[in-house]
C-alpha cells in the first residue's frame, strides 16, 4: 500500500497512520527538514524513534511489532510530501 504523508512547516508532527504490515519503506526525496524522525508505536504504548539524517537515501524498517507511525521534525522550510510504501 502506498501513501503520501504531508509535512507542514509549522506543525512539527504529521498525523498518525495506522497499519497492519511488516515493512515500511520511505522513498528518497530532497528536503531541508531539520530533526526529522520516524516514530513507531504499538497499542501498549511501546515505541521507537528513528532519526532520519539524509532524506536522499531510501529507508526501510521492519514495523511488524508496531501498529501506527508518524513523523516528527524540528523545522521545515516548506511543505513536503513523503512517499511511503507499506508491505
């Protein structure tokens, strides 16, 4: 399943996305986003935060232990669309 996640400069966090998949892949893109992290959490509240320092390389993460994800960031210079594949 493919989805687009919108980064809004003043929000600092995207909306939560729920899933029932094993792998999450972030497609590479050019950005000036500071402090970007992929955040994963399960229904019990256990979570994981994965810093993303370079958005120009693809990122693949096993998400089978989690139920939803979102992105957090310190700042963004403009609006971005992050393409995510869930398999």
